[in-house]
């Protein structure tokens, strides 16, 4: 754990102090993820110092530096983008404060800079989306024009969801991504980018959005253009937050790949172990599935977020 010398902020009677730097509050997924982390820290009796970086890497880096100065016991964060972390992670390592990655990954070559990475396999999520679409159009002829709303540029989910999807649709040359642009995981941006897609691309058959929020924004644009989402334009999204599942149950979205934000409990387990100097699994995968409209109808009442 961190520096146990006098002056460390081990809150009160040896309570573990966790510094957490969150990406921001850009989507329903993120809100649910923040709630999970706060609730799990409370349940685990861990003192949480929480910071919201408003989507800016420089804020996350200064947040992490602040945690180092405060001599927290453990640092965890969801890196907004994959690159540019080695320096600050080295500072945490030199200060003998273990770091845990949650949700998104970093591209640091030196994996000794963090103890564990807890989160989804975004490439598999992209593959699940691509596999569903390939099946939908198996044996059919004629071009299928796909437009893609990418997540935050440079983020692990945006990079890997694009790669996984592209790999799985390659088998069918009719499936073509004719437009791809970032909507930054935000509903408002998804709407404005979809408006430009609709203006520039006369025939759009499919929308692949890297999260529900951008898909929901796009649905507003599609309906404003007098088209029927889920019918005129098939829609695939990722996350399966409540608003996405509601649109899926209504047939406005055709397929959702789940990405669970409920990482809090797994994180606190790992925090307790690394604080005791125990070794932990380097890579902890979250469990998640996929949903069709039929499945959404029965699943909706069970959703926690
Ligand atoms: C995925 C997470 C992504 C979600 C988006 O683990 O990083 O960021 O898919 C969120 O909704 O904004």
C-alpha cells in the first residue's frame, strides 16, 4: 500500500484511502459506473477521494498527482484515452502507491506501472456487433451502407469496437462502412453527426454506434428526417443502459451488446488485496452478454442502470 509513515492520509483507524479519477459524466454508462464505484467503496468501508476529469486527460493527470501528494493508499482510474500515461504512472510507482485501471486500458509497454486492469474486452464487443450484422445479411445481395458513430477519439473502447466490428463484417463485401466519425460517446454529438450522415449519404441501411447514448441521439435525427429507426435504418449499439434497452424493446434499436459499468465491487476487492501487498490478476474481465428486442422486454425490469 501507500506510505504508511506519519502524515499519510490513511483515514482514521487504518481505513484504506482510495483516490479515483473518473473520465467525466458523458453518458448513462458513465453515470452508472460512478454510482457503482461510490456505492462499493462505501460498502467496503474504503475512504474514496473521487475526481471528475470532464473528459480531459490533463485533468486526470493532475488528479493523480494530487492523490500522490495526499499519499493515498491506492490509486484507480479509467483512462480517457490509451496514450500519455507513463510519466504519471511512474511517479505513482516511485511513491510506492499501487495503481489499478478500471473500464479503459492504457497502451504503456511497461505493465508493471499498474497492478490490474478490470474491464470489458471492447474488441469482443465490436466482434459481437459485427457477427450479428453479418448474420442479418447472410445470403442477401446488394450493397449495405453502414454509417458508424465512434466513441471518444483515442479511447480504448472506440479503437477496439471499431476494429472488432470491421473484422467480422469483412467476410461479406456487400457490408460497407461508408461514413465513420466520432460522436464522443455523447447523445447530442450523436444527433448532430447523424444529421450530417443523413444529408451526405442518400442510402443508409445500418448505423453502428459505439454506445447507446450516441445511438439515441441518432434516432432523434433519423426520426426528424422522416425515417423509421430499426426499420429503414437498422441500429446496433453497445452498453445496454436503461434508455438503450427501452429503445431496443420498442424496436427502434435492433441489437445491443452489453458493456457492464458495475465494476465497483470487483475494484474494491482488488484495492483491498493490493493494499495488503497481495498479488492480483493482471486482467479481470467483466461478464456481459447481448440483447435482442424480445430479450429487452423481459430483461428491462431487472436492469440496475
Ligand atoms: C466502456 C466505457 C464507454 C461506454 C460509454 O467501458 O468506457 O465510455 O461504452 C462511456 O458509454 O462513455
